[in-house]
C-alpha cells in the first residue's frame, strides 16, 4: 500500500484543522510550550540533583502554565492528545476519550491538582449503597470483587485509585487464605479504603495504620503476639498457648517488603557494596528485636466500651484498628535498625511508635518505596538518576517533610524520564501492563457500564474471570505479591539485563488465557445500539455508539482505528500495525447497520495484540 | 551446555504442524529407548514446612525435648504413629497422627525421609557459621521466603545471584526431547525459579483446562477466521522482530503460547481417564487444588506416549505452610491433605507396572521452622526433613542425620531451634538427577554447589 494512502496521514482525532496555516501555528505553539515545560522539568531535575529539591507545590507551577495556556485553550488542547493518553495510561485504570480531551485542554499539573482534591471514592461506601448486604458484614465473596472492580472502573479519583492499587501490592494482604476470613470481604474492603484514604498522605502515617490494621494483624499474625515465657489464655483452654519466643512474621515482612528491603541501598536505588558484596540491611537478631516490639496487640472487641482482655475478645472487630495490652508487651530494651536502642519499660504504643520512626528514617525507604512506585506506574527499569530524584522528594518534599506521598507520585509522573523516556530511551523505557489493568483499560476505553436494573457489576460468568486473568486485587498468592519486583523472564529481556516484574504473570499458557478473557468480554458484552444484548451472561456492557459515529464509510475505518490507537496505545501504533488492521478489516462481512461489530472486531484485534500488553 | 531446542525459533506460522518439532534434536543422550521414561514430581510445600511436626523422634529424651520446646504444638506421645526405620531401633520415630497414609507407604517401602536438608553452599559447622568473620560461605537472606526459595530451586553458587536458571530447567536441558510439550510442566504455578532456563521452556498446565482464543480453536477453514488468525500472527511477528525487548518478549511469548495451545488441543484430548475421583476419598482442607494438580499430573503421565515424552519434571505446590499462627489446626490439616493425596497419587502410579519404577516424587520447601514455638505457631528457620516417594526409592528409611532437638545444642544456631542443615539441596537434588540419568561428571552443571562435595557425599543413597 502506498504511503499516500489516507491512513498514513496523521489523524489528530481531537482537532478539526481547516488550513495548513492553523496547523503551523499550533505546531509552533506546542513546540514553544513544550520547551517551556521541558525547562521547568530541567530546573526540577537540576535542583533535585543539587540536593535541594524544589517544592512540587502546584501553586508555584500553575500560574506559569496558565500563562502559557492562555490562547491555546480555545484551540482545543495544549497537551498533545497522544501524550495526554500516555500520561493517563500511566496514572489511571485507562483513559476514556473524554479524559484525553479534558487533559489535552489542561496540563499535567492541573490534572494532578484536580485529582488530589477529588473526594475519595471508597469501596465500603459503594458496597453499602448497593443493598447487597443482607447479613452484614458477612456479605458474599462476589460482592467484594464487584465493589473493587466497580469503584476502580468508575471512580473519578482515578489517580488515587491507581495509587491505592499499587500500595495494595506493596502492603499486601490477600483473600487467598484458606480460612473464614476470606469469606468476609468487607473487612478487606475496609483495608483497601485505608489505602485509598492514605494514598496521598504521609508514608509514616500509612505505615502505622497498616501495622495496626486488624486485617493485616490477621494476615501477618501480629495479633496475639506475646513475649517469651507468657501464658496466653488459661492453660488448657481452647486456643490458649505458651510463648517460647515472639512471632516474627510481621517483624520480618515489614522490613523486607514494606520499607527497606534486604540490602542497604544508595539514594539511586542501587545496592551499597562492600568489597563488591551487598550489605544486609538487618539480621535475624534485628527481626527478633522487632518481633518483641510488636507484642501486646490484638483486635478490639466488637463491644463498646471494651470489656474483654487480650485473649478473651468476645466478637472481634475487624474494621477497627488493633489495640495494645501492655500486660502482654515485652518490656525489655530493644535494639533496632542502625543499632538504635529503645529503652526498657516502654508501653506497646511507645515501642511501636519508636520502631516505626526507626524504620521510617532508614535511608533505604526513599529509594526502596520510590523505585517500587516508579515500577508500578511508569517503567520497570528506571535510570538510577530517576530513582534518586524521586527518593530525594521522598526524603524532603521541599518543605522539609519526609514521606509525602503526594509529592512522591507527582515527582514520579512529572519526571522528565516518565514524560520523555519513550523517546529518549525507547528500548529501555516502559513496562508490561498487569492483566487486571489491561482488563480495566478495555472496559474504560470502550465506555463500559453496568446494565440498568441490576445492582451487581459481576455475574455468575465472572466467577471464572479471576482464575483466567490470573490476577484480581487483594488476591495475591502471598505477601510477596503477584510478582517480584526483580523478575526478569528468560529471553530478550534477561539478555538485555532488564526487569519486567509484571511479566511474571505471563507464560505460554496464561498469555492465551488472559487474552481469551479480554476477548470474551468484548465479544459477549457489547451494547449493539438497539440495547438488545448478545448475551445475558454479564451485567457489564460496552457502549460503542461514539465509536460507530467515526465510521462514515464502512470501507474506511481509518478514523476509528486512530481513535482506538489513541485510547489503547497512546497513539503509538506503527504504520505496519495499522496496515495489518486495515488488511484484516473486510467490509464485505458487515451490513451497514453492523457498525458496532466493526468497532468490536477492530478493538478486539488491538486488545489482543502484544502491543497492547506493553506500556510506554 | 547443549541447548538443542528453542521454541522461540519457531515462527508464528508453524501453528499446529507438529512435524516441525521433530528432528530438531542433535545429540543422542540417555533417553533413547521408547521404554526409557522417567518422571520427577517436585512437590513444593510453599511457605516453609514445619517438618518437625511430621516426623518426630519417639525415643523418651528426644520426644521430651520436642514436647518441651513447643508446648501447644507438640502432639501427645500417645497420639503419634510410631515407625521403625530400617537399621534403626523399633519405634524410634513416629509420624504425625494426621499422616497415617504416609506410614502405610513408609512400611510398604515406597517412602523414605531425608533428614536436615537445607540451602547450603557447602558443608558448614555451627562454629564456622557463628564465626563473626563469616569466612565460610553461606546462603544470604536466611529466613526470607523469596531468597530461600531461590536457593532451593536454583542452587546458587554465589551470593549475588545473576542467573535465573533453576535446576529443573537445567536438568531437562541435559536431555533431548522432540515432544510437543516442554519437559518441565508447572501445575497451576506459572513461572517458578525451579523450571526457569534461558533456552529450556516450561508449560503451565492450568486447572481450568485449556482455554483457547475463538479463532485458534482446532482447524478453521472459514476465511474470515483465517484472516483474523493471520493478522494476530502478523502482529506477534511484528512485535517479535522489534528492537524493544518488552515488545519482543510479548510477541515471542504470545506466538509460542498460541502454537502450544493449538498443538495441545489435539494431544490433551487423548486424556481419557478422569482421575480426580481417585482423590475424592481424602478430606481436602486445601481447597482441592493440590489433589486436582496431582490428578492432572497422573493423567499427563498416562498419555506420555501420545505426547512423546521421555523425561518429565512436574512442579506442583501445596500452599499455606507459613504457619506462624494457628499451627495445630492449619499444619495438621495440611499434613493430612499432603499425606492422603500423595498416597492416592502413588497408588495410581504403582498399580501400573510400566510406571512403577519410573516416577519419583520429592518434596521441597524454602526452609524448615524453628523447634521452639511462638505460642500457637513457629517461625522461619533453615534445615528440615523431606520426603521421597515412589518405586525408585529405597523405602522405609531415614537418610542423613536427624538433628539434635536440644535448644542451643549441636545443630541449633541461636537457641530457638533453628537447625543448621547437614545435607545440602545440591546433594538432595544430585541424587535425584543421577537417577534421572545425568552422569556424575555432568551433575555440577545442574547443581553447581555439588562441587563442594566429593565421593560418596555426592549421593545420599535414597534411590534403590
């Protein structure tokens, strides 16, 4: 096919340009704007390296951007739509077309500001609004799944939702445990809401709330932990026990997975080396000391006021934080990280506060948590400089505050590497999308909504969804999450010494199983304009009408392809890929009124493509 | 090392033509005769199995040490199931009351225990381990689930791991296979370190059955379907030829997955027996996935000839062994599931004369747990006892040296009963690899740390 074919012409999608001159003006303005923007970023980067991180306070940036935007806003966009889409692919559960239009008329900073100020869409609120709850809180398992997916799908506060989702894969609790608790999804939703509430707060607060959380206490067995030599409960009473040594479960995982990791790190996330060897950041002895710190905690009783003791709780509450019982706290002195000692005879509360301060102030936290979040949002193999810039913001948000997650996520998304890595380091930048995020992006991109007259997002068909997709929130196999941050699959990635954590979920079997899940949703669950449904097997419907409007001639789906390209691939579709799509589109297969099927079939091909598995 | 076969080299257009898999082998190794079939089943007890509550010393002093160190967790002596290991005193050991099926197998000579196995670079004494200068090499990250899983499944020879190879992948790589399926089969466990290898593939068998894209189901002649199939293949090809390693990996993997999926649609349809009912007598506490996995392994072994398999390595997991809490209930239930389901599996295999001596099952687990309890659970430790099962096993024995159960005694390194292993993963695995058909001089390719063991130390002896 010759290059002059119409589909090779760029389809801006957002702007109806009338003359060559207008194009030039817009091009020029954009160039000028991006220069201005780039210099802002350069300033940010440069001062970060000078160890004096600037405040990311949007108040300082917004006026400049507003000035730059002045005339542009009437022309329909200051941010390239492709770049807006790419930004939203990184920071949400997938863009809808309207999100792209909105951001292209705004700026990243203004978008972040508006996301930060949106009310929190909570999963428990959603659940309670659904009248599902006949035997609260023992609501059925499927309702818990529905609440999570529904909120993630529709919540306006998408960045907060993505942040909580990332945090749920760092501070992991899982319903994949084989005893009663997994059948009480409301408790897990309550934990998820805790992550939502603290997503833009301070890491230190989050760490404390997670530590005291009842579901975490259950999952990593911190509850009922007691000092060596303690009889817990009356001897011979069911469930009572004598402690030879405190439980080390939470002590170990809070250090290894939630805060500092196994080895000492430089600011840029690379391991500190001593004669070429890594240096452990703690020892078995450290774990034993922290295990003693975390003694004396158990669930609150469901009664108000508390009437029962450490062992005898009555009916425990799992939606209130755990509380301390000093009679069951190890009162001895302890030695924490960096040989910091804490005194004897402190209460459980004091010890816990001191220990979490000790963890929080360890120099590893910034690079460790910063790099994990970069990997979740932007790229699997960030340059050490990128990690250092983000860790610097973690260490000080510019106002002397350590652990400001709002500043951290802004630094991650606005960093020059996040914004330009796809151009400056195309073969190193990017990541595999998680299967669950691919599925959400498919739903959002094609305007999925719940069917009316039905109050549940999922149906019986969706029961197999999780097992085929290999991933669902709060269902990791263990506290080590669905995948490990240092996973590198055999083949081109490990040959290039590159990590691809999310690809641990993808093997020769699951790659087909996951794709089939996407496809079945697409093929079964569209709304073919007349509101008659191809299948009643789900309560989720796509709305293809706005896409159908792009097909003026069924022979020429170019405009439709560009729209799908913009939404699902951030406009990155290659000419070769476009050619393959145009070739497989066979107009003779469709009646004129079957435009919806053209949309579904072309979307299907893009959603299945390996190109859609990758985020750039 | 010879890498004979690389699925990735097959183009996206070789779909369904099994013939392409033939003739790629270039070196005749052990697996030559059609009757030469061996299958290794690795049962991973995920979470760190507390083997001290499975195999328990039944002599007075040792039992007392056990019972005193873990008061709420220890079984009553009268509830234990005594065993008399060959070459040891009568009733000197006992099994958990939940593991009567394993006692039966032990007494029938189809099961042995291997004592105090763990992640080690080479032999290490307590004195050397506690030496503050740490001159004697030892695994890093002791007590970490992921780090110790890596040692167990990869047998790293150095502290900073740079290889992503596991010994299952390396073991398969010692043999030629022209079969449709890779030699390594992961049962519902996806990627695992054991079966990772740069050129040796694994295939995950999902318990959901084989799931296929609508256009990739059997042979399709409909032109529209063929066109869509070709388009997806072209997209995969485009990605696989990209300079971007992410895209390249995605395209290669998807091509390979679609090829295998099509090929297996025919092969797996030759499974005629549903063996899951053989496991139904067992009480299942673990949600049924473990017994379903073992049933699927047995089904696949029974159709080995249709699949053209000569050597197979299955990886299946029973999860939930991280019993920091509620140990008595949870570990007891897991023990019973493990025991009953392994016995059911072994019964299916051993009643088939051709298979009886061709299938070996071994347990792995990232670490054992400490002898002292934390109250209602136990914490991460190091060395542990393991089970080896099947016709090839010299059964009814305990191999190695059972650790002293004295707290702060000869084997405990910090007073809470964390045992320093006296047998290494490399010795344990090399004994298996030798049975599988690897010559002694090649064993170190599969188990690098075996270089630190000489002579009779290179074979624990549990194969008859």
